[in-house]
C-alpha cells in the first residue's frame, strides 16, 4: 500500500437560501483546501469558485452569508473542471489522507461528482482515505459536535482568515488537527473536562486517576442499582443503550495518547467495555432462541459489582 505523506483538508461553500432548499440542490459554489506535507511540514493552498449547471443567480441571503458574488460564479468553471484541477493539485490520491470538518463536505463531493459524471472509482479512492475529523474530535475531545471556532478556542486559538471562505475553513480545521495531534496532554485534559471532571489548574496525574476511578465506580454503582435480574427481551435494548452510553463516557481514556491515565484506570474502563460486550452477546443469544425473557446471572454482573467496590 502506498505510504501516506500528505494530508488534505477541504471544505465547500454551497448554494443556500433563507427559505431552505433540498440538500441535493445545494451545489458547491466554492472549494477550498489545504495540503500539509508530513515530511517537510510545508502548507499549500487551493481556492476555486464553481459554477453549478443551470446556474441563474445567488440569493441575496447567500451572497451576504458567504461573501460570494454572482460575478464570481458566472466567471467560474464547472465542478468537473475544478475537481480535475483539485486532483492535479493533490498530486496523488493514494499518498493522501483527506479530512473535513463534518461529513457534509464529503457528501457534497459525492453528490456533485455524480452529477458531473465523475468516475465513481475516483470518489471511492478518496472515501477510503477520508476522515470526518469533527466526528473524531467529538469522540476523543469535545463530547458534542462543535463549530470550528469553538474547537479552536479549546486550544486558546482564534479563527484565522475570512469567515465562510472554504480555504480558511480548511486551514483552521488543519490547525485544530495539528493542536490535537501535537498536544495530547491538553487534549486529554479537555476531554476530561467535557466528559467527566472539573479540573484544577495544578491537578496532578495521581489525583486525576483517583477522581476518574471514583467517578466510574459511582456511575457503575448507580447503574447496578437500577439493573434488574430479569427483563423482557424487548426491554433489553434500553439496557444496552444505557450501557453503551456509559462505555462511551469513558472510552477515550483507553487511547491514552498523553500517558495521563494509570494502568488501573485503563483496566477499569476495559472491564466496563467487556461487560457491555458480554451483555450484547447474551442478548443476541437469547434473541436467536426466540426467548421471551433474559436473566442477568451473577456470572455476567459480578465483575461490575467487584469494580464498583474496588478501592
């Protein structure tokens, strides 16, 4: 497999209306991107207006929101031409990884590429190398989806460039990625603040781990207090959803890029994750036998009881 040696961050501005419009009709009117060379750390930029097929005019709302004018679009090339220029600028899909802030940009790429009769094989190559970085950031840091501006602020950064300029949106997404990648301790501390704890500035690692474990034990204790021994099969899904949410609350600790979390802390979270997997397996087995009820025996729940009482 070809070695990845560059990251491509891209963003679209699209047709818009204050009256609303179907997403399929919100064709791209501007494509901006940033290319980051992993070896040299050089950054290069791409910025093109796009003229949709059968374009008439932008709404006043869209002009005001995006800062794009009708004259910009009327003199622009169509999507197929701009996309070809973009691929030439990328200079190698197989050696690239593609990022955007939310999957909307890739969805837009797929729709407009199909509309422009661009080979599906080309889009599949990009899809296989695509990362929705907003989704990754939400799971690993912020818990909930954030705007680019708010994500930057977590690292004490402010937006650089013009708002609603896709090249600058792409560049600022790169800045978030760069901060996330190069500041694992800060990223994990932000994650703790958003998922679990309120931290003091001088919080020590030992204290952090103790508080995480105490929080986890309390959550498990409350979970077990509400857990019944017998459920109707159709009610087990609710238990699974609740268990999944509890696992998701602590799951980012397992990555431990920062090295902040102790082995004990990690093992506690792994035990919770294992319980969820066993619970899911129990449910699926009962479902396969057309069981009407599910019994949670001691073998299943004992590890959690032990976890909730471990000091």
